[in-house]
C-alpha cells in the first residue's frame, strides 16, 4: 500500500512537471522531471531495473533515433537552408509565398521530424523575409503551424505519431489515406487564417529591414552540399517507399538507413550524433517507466471503468478525441498520448489520437516543441513573439483544424455505422 501510494505521488509530481515545464525551486525541465521520476520508482522498489527496462518501448525509440540521424544528414548538408532560400527567391506575392512555405514545410515535416524542420528553417526564414522587406511574423507563425499540421499526415512526422504507430502496429499507407484529407484541408485553413490576419501588414518597416541582425552560433546557415543532400534525400526516399510497400519492421528499416548515412567519408559521426535530440529520447524513457509503474497499480484501469460507467468511455472515438485535445494542452502531446494509448482500442483510435494530439499543439506556445523552437529562433534575431501574438494565430488555426478533424471523424463513424 505504501508503495502504491508512493507510485501515485511520483506520477502526479512528474505530470505536474509536464504541465509546468519543470518543478519549482529546482533546475529541472520536463526531461529532468521524467528521468527523476523513473529513478525514484526504481529506488523505492516499485520497479526493478529489469522491469523498468522492459517498460521502455524500444521500437519507438529506435525509429525516433533513426529519423533524427537522417535529419542530421540533411541539416549538415545544408538542404533545409537551401530549400528555404529557394522558396524566398521565388517571384511570388506575399500570400503566394505564404502558401508555398506552408505546403513545403508540411511536406518536409511529414517525412522528417517537425521539430528538426523548425530548428533548421526558422533562422533562415527570418533572413529571407527581411531581405525581401517582408514582416517575418506571419511567416514564422506559419512555419510552426504548418510543421505541426503537416506532421500529422504520416506515422513518422512527429514523436507522438511514431509512438502511436509502433505501439498500435498501424499500417503506414492506410494511416496516410485516413489523414490525408483532414491534413490538406487543415493546411489550406492555416493559410486562410494567417493570410487574412496579415492583410495590409505584409511589409516590414524600413528601419527593421535595414537594422543589423544579432547572430547566434546555433542559427548560422549551413552551406549547401549537393552530394550530402542528395544522399540524405535518396536514403530517406527509399525508407519512405519501403514503409509504403514492404511488410518490414519500420524501426529496423530506419535504423539500417541511419547506419548507411553514418558511414560517410566527410560527415563525422560525432557531428551527426551531436544533432540527435537526446533530451527527447530520455523524456520518452522516463515517461515509459513512470506510466508503466502506474499501470501496474491498476488505478488507470479503474479510472477508465469508472468513466465508462458514467457515460464517458475513453475508448469511444469522440471521447478520445476530446480527451486528447484537453490533455495535450495540459501536459503536452507526448505525455498525453502515453496516458491515453491504453484507451485506443477502436479501429480508428490511432488516427484519432494522432490527429487530435498533433493539431492541438498549435493552440498555445507550450503545446508543441515546434512552437517553442520557432519563437526561440525569432527572439535570438530580435523578433518578439509573445503569448498574445502566438494565440492570435494559434487559437483560430487550432479551432478550425480541429473542426475539420471532427468533421472527418463524424463522416468516418457515420460511414462505419
């Protein structure tokens, strides 16, 4: 009983850290809180080291790691910088450029990690906007929103989708056919919202476009290397085709591809592995252990039975859709998905969970790491995007895209009836 109470206490402390972004009076972020929670559970005997290790879902971590390595190849080859600069050089009006940016970023995010795309593109996008005397704000907000919406299109677009796909063993091509419609409509809606808000505000003030930009080492553009970029795109394309056509374990295919890219005569593995988001991998490990320990107490199952008896069955797609939206904005999308995965028993629970958790990330700055990355890059270049500025775009984009996803769900359930 003491151990069960301690497990529950540790669980709530960890998820309080997810909500707050850390713990008061301690220099801990979400990753540190999750890892500390896992360590505490092992130290009090709630889980043995073997049980804690067994709680970690290795295929998800392997897939996530492998795509981080593939994205590292393209970052070091300057591919993302090249794409952004090429977009900026197109002879398009600001609304047309916004549309091109949104769909390009969405496409990249559907294949690679949305967070990596934002990290590589944001500083270059600021430069492109100021060279063209354009206000960077709508384009930066579009970058974050499009990366989130576009990443929902596939099971490799973001960490939570990888977790959902690997845990529920979803079909890669079938998932794309389910989500393609809502995602494409969501991207069009994102463009419409931002273009409407930016009307009459496209141009940058003369003194802003002429002002020298502060520099940050992390934001320095990488010179384009055609060979390294083609190599990365070719390998990633082969992986994508295999995911679509071959009944092979996705994590093994991706890991082999990462190994191929690391056997390079020019790009040192130290640099490639240095761009891997180890913090995110550790966050996954900590949350796997914490959630498994709570599940062993039987309390989550009791809560789900109680909710179902009261008419709030989380296994029903509509209830799962709403709960995912709420939890994703409380604890962020990855922890929310981990909590709700046991309830994902309906045949379309996977797409429901993926769409709702990903689209919900645009609501608030803290709802998605992609948002935080873009705002941090903008701040380092002297551009302030506060809560109000982000919410002015994020809230309507989220409401419209969630409404589109809800419409898809209604049609899907109606067709299955």
